[in-house]
């Protein structure tokens, strides 16, 4: 006998262990079944399960469980990412707590500490994925720095370098001055900062008293200015283009250049150009061949090396002594000193308050500096061409399709990819330097030594054997984490070896991930997969939105509106969280998730449990001999018909990645059709062992309940597996491999479906009128049919028992004469349903109540509409507040329509 309530914590751990130990998640490369492969976006080894993981992993798990039940050989590839910066930060904090640091203990010892931490604490995220119910093939778990993947990384680097697609170059990068490394765009977040806009006056050379005023948020970088740019069509500066300015403080002369980058409508229309410290300025500098002196070092302190010899004294403009006093100062201290000096010299025109976006490191929070450094780059432009063509040729499709345009726009304007990082934890770049700086790229040091021996031997005219050993030093940098992640779809399958798994599962079937990493990960997997495998890494990419709170706001620590999936699982169970995620995930929109949503989903789990328990208590058991094709009772035929419709809808929804429609169809059929209508209709039958139709109805109830358990299993695996076993459908843990239901049109009976749908609407309409008119629940009312066809009257009378019981109707009759006084009326198809209410309620008081409620709703509607008509409100209010106001207007209008319909019924 089922327990009174479902307790997820009592079954989830043991059920998951049973599935995993029994091979329920395992792929079989030797299987004859069609393959279906999905690559997990590898979470950081430092990570803990967050709302984004819950969304991403639930959607993937629904897909793989569904395909597994359909008979596919499913590979859901698990693994974790070494997460260079994040992991190094974790271990560095541990060392600081011990009173030491990575520099103090040295590189080798530090790497050993990181590996030790990974072995001890790095599996937390995978255990949390198990708690969510993720059915990954754990026997194939990979790590982006395991031996096999490391070999793949070296092979790709060496090959691309040999092909001229990896090279060293001096360019601007995002630089984290606290961490001392280049970082990717994804590791940079813009934060709104209230600062200032300083207007500085630059003297025109050889034109005393003439100045060009520039506006800047960063006075400290002016030491590295190489030019001032104006728009070529800006008449204010037409006569100054080509002239020289004296750069204040340094005395250097810099040109005024014409460039369309300068916007005449912004500031003064003149822009200081600092090529070594601004991405846009770097492009201007390249166009005009400008010098690129660096004035900030790797820790964002003033450094004068590039300009020291160019400092010139200029009375009232420049003082080399002042500039030299800035050497080694922090950027903030230098900014304060420079502004004060410019004011002293009379070259500070004005200062304005200014709010702007400032890039910060996502981890650590340091203000990011654009910095000119020599790094390793990958020629993404050449690799992007085949990826663009693959999407154009429909070899790979985005869902939703509109992401193609975003993909094309970014790929066609792609920049060189900086792949080196100044870290210790990660894939060390397989490049070695000779005594003269010559670079030798090789799979290992032995190969590099051989190449060096050949190179230096030939250069000096010595035989190779005569040069026993060359002193080489390996590049200290490591590769960008996204470099190894880009190889994930084929490196995890054994490449560069041609393994059976690689042959069977590549290209994979579908990638499920967030739209926010379409460039950082999806595009790079496309480029690498096509280059090394000559095939796209996946046939379909489903891009979901972000997780937001229930008001549509981005989850953040400052708002305190984030949710902890593990807390949700503890409180409501994994099934409730998973169903909430699915129900909120529509094409092209963010998912709104919060405790209320999860609690509502738990109510659905409870509804299913209670329905199963009711069935069990009423003798409903699976009947292997039951053939739904020979069912005769209208209720049996109706619920079997509805089950085929639900199966078709849910399958179509999953085929189209409409997880929300899959969930809503499951909810409608299970809660509304099966629980609220079928079981309610069937109660008298199930309660009586003597009725001849009881056996068939019980068998039909069991048949459809089993189908519900199968249809819901991909999204709610724990409760469905529990009920599957407890009710006798199969062994515990066997539902995961039970066949997925296929809709069978041969089981449909549209005629009986129309009949019972009419009865459902009849009862629903009566219930609505009773509620609107405040008819006491204990009072029954007669229902009279007017202008009804004979078949309608016959149908109503044949279902009179159910109508009476479920709608609190005393009798169903026919009205041939005058309309009774105080009757409410409603129309159902050709018939008018008349409910004589005189004597049951105070009709005048009810009319007064309804009119008063209508007036209130009208006032609320007009108040909200005035807000929406106010441009100032729409402009200043948060988007979610505006949307909430619009939703309230729609709600008020809907309520008024209902009230007015009730008034018409009482007319």
C-alpha cells in the first residue's frame, strides 16, 4: 500500500544508485540501436549547482531519458572543466590562509596542490548533478586536463601552429591587474559606475593661446596619448587636421588625425587616442600608424619606460619632474595627481558627473585594463568560414532559428582569438624557446629538443649529433580554458585515436546550452570540429534563455533573489524542481523560476501520487490481459482517446524542443482529464464490485495511469519510478528503459470523446454560474433545457447521475413554457441552460454586489491604463513593473467580462 504522502528524500538516493549501478545510463558503442549523443556543457570543477545548471541539465536529462525510452542507444557524456582562473583562485586563497602563496612554493608544488584539491573536493558538482537526477553515463566521465584530453589539446595546438593558424602577436587584451593575466570576454562584466568626465585642454603647437579640448573618464592614460582624433567632416576642426598638439605634462608632440571613430555629437567632438590602453584607440592607432607607448604595467601602475626619453619641458604645459614622480603609482593615485596638476596649469576646462559602464573581472572584481601584450593567437577568421557554410547549408541548425543571424554577424566579424593566459593551472603551452628566442612548438620537450638540435646545428654548420643538448625554456603561459572546451565533442570520445565511440557518436545529436556562450563555446566547437573531424560536432543546437526570478529580474546577490537548487530539492524534491524548469522553458524566452513555481510543481507531484493512491485503494491494478481496443464503456473509450492525444502532443513538443508545451500537456491531461474528470466520473463504478463494467473501467484506469507514468518519467523520474514499482507495473528501477508510449489513432473514439467533452462543459458551466451567483454549496438546483435537440436532452439525462453529483443539480428537465422568474441562463451549443434561482439567493442583492464589483474593476482598470499612457512612467519604471501593470489591466478586463456575463444571466 502506498504511503499517504510521497517523501522524495526517502527514495531519491536509493533509486538513483539503482539506476546507475544497473547500467541504466550506460551507452553501448556496439549496439544496433540508433545512437543519440549529447555532450554536457562541462561545469567548472570548482562549481556548485546553481539555477542555470538546474535549467540546462534538466532539459538535457528530459531529452536523453525520452530518447532512451524510444529505444535509442543514448550517450550523455559527463565531465568537468578544469576552470583555469576559478580553480587557481580557490587554491591561492587556501595558500594565503596558510600564510604562503604560489610564488613562494613554486610552480611544480602549486600544480601538485591544485591536483590534490581537485581529487579531494573537485567532485562536488557531479554529486549535485546526481541529486538533480541527471542520467549521465558516469563510467565515461572526463576532465579537461586528464591524460587523453591533454594529448588532444597538444595535438591540436601543434597542428594549428604548423598550419599557420596559431601564432604570436602583440595586441590589446582584457587584462586582470590583480590576477596578472589576460582574460576572455566572458570573464569580464560591465558594471555601472558613477564617475566623472574631465575636459582637458591640449595646446596647439606653435599657436599660443589655441587649444583643443578633449573629454575623458581616464586622465591617467593621457601620458600614453599618441594623437587626438576628430571627424573628417567636423567643420570645427577642419583647419587643425594634420597640425600638432603639445601633450600636457609630457611635452611630447602628437598629431590631430581625421577619423570617423570620433563622434561630433559626443563631448567636444575631439577624442584623445591612447592605442595601448583602449580597444577602439588601438584600431585608430593601427589605421594611422601611431606609436603605442604603454604607461600602465601588469599591476595597473604607472610605468614610464616607453615615454621616458620623450619627456620634454614646456613652460606652463609640461614638467618632466612631475611625470617622473608618477612612476610606480597606482592608476587611481596617478589620476588624482594628474587632475590636480592639470588644474594648476590651467589646462582643466571643467569636470562633469558621469555615469558609465566600467569593465570588471567577473572573478575577483578588479577593474579590467586593456593592455598591449604579446600573446598566442588563433586565426579564428580562417576557421570561421567552414562553420558559417555549415549553418548556411543546414548541416547544423539552431533552435530557435533566429540565433542564426546572431551567429553569422559575430562569425563574419570575428577577431583573432587570444588563447594564452598568464596562469599556472591549465594546459601549458607546448612551445619552447631557444637561447636566442627561437620558438619550437612540439608535443613534448623531447620533440622540441630534436627540433632545436636540427635548427641550431644547421645554423652553425654543425652536424646534429654534434649538438647533444640545447638549453630550452618552456613558455610559462597556459591555454585559455575555452581552447580545451572547444575540443570537447571529439576529444572526450578518444580523438586523436579513431575509437569505436568516436566513430559511433560523432557528430553528436544535439547540444543544449545557454545563448550567452554561443560565441565562446558553440562557435569554437564548430570551428574545431569542422577543422579536425571535417564534420559539424552536432546536428542541432538548442539555445535556451537565462534563469530569472518570478518577476523577470536577473538573479543577483545584490537583489537577494537567487535560488539554490539544492535547497529547492531538499524542500520540494527533485521532480518538482525539474517540472518547474520545464514548464518555464519556452522557445526564445528566459525562464522565470522561484520557490512559488517549484511549490506549484510539487502540488502536481502530490496530485499524481494521490490519484495513484486512490486507484490503488479502489482495486485498480495493471491488467496484462487488458486490450484497450476492445473497451466498450464510454468512460474507458474517452480516457483512452484522450491519452492518445496527450501522447501525441507531448511527443511533438519534445521533438520541437518545446519543453513548456510538453509540461503543460502533461499537466492538463494528468490533472484535468484523468484526475478531475475521469476519476470523478468513475468513482461510483470503482466503488462497486458488483457492477459489470467495473472491471473494464479499473483496467482502463490502470492502463492510462501506466501511460501517464511513462509520459512523465523523463521530467519526473523519481515519483514515476516509485509508482511504477509500487503499483505493480514493473520491477523497481525498470521504468527508465520501458518503451515510450506511441499515440495510436486506432484507439481513438472521436464520437464518445465529443459526448463526454459536452458533459464536461455542461458541468463546468453550471459550476461557474453557481460560483458567480454565490449559490450555497449545500443547495442543489434544477437545470432546464430550452431549445435543445432531442439528442441533447437524451445525452443530458443519460449522464444525469454524474451531472447531479458533480454540479449539485437536483434534476435535468426540459423547459417548454415561460421562463421562470429569477432564472440564470447560459448557452451550450444550441441549447439554453436555465437555472431557476428564485428562493435560493437574493437576486437583487446579488445584482447589487456584481455591479459594485464591476465598478471597482473599472476604476482599477482606468487607474492602471493611465499609468501605461504616461510616457514618464513607462520610461522610468523597471521593465518588470511595466509588464506587471499590463498584466493587471488584462486581468481586470477578464474579471469584468466575467462579472458582466453574470449580470446578463440575471437580466
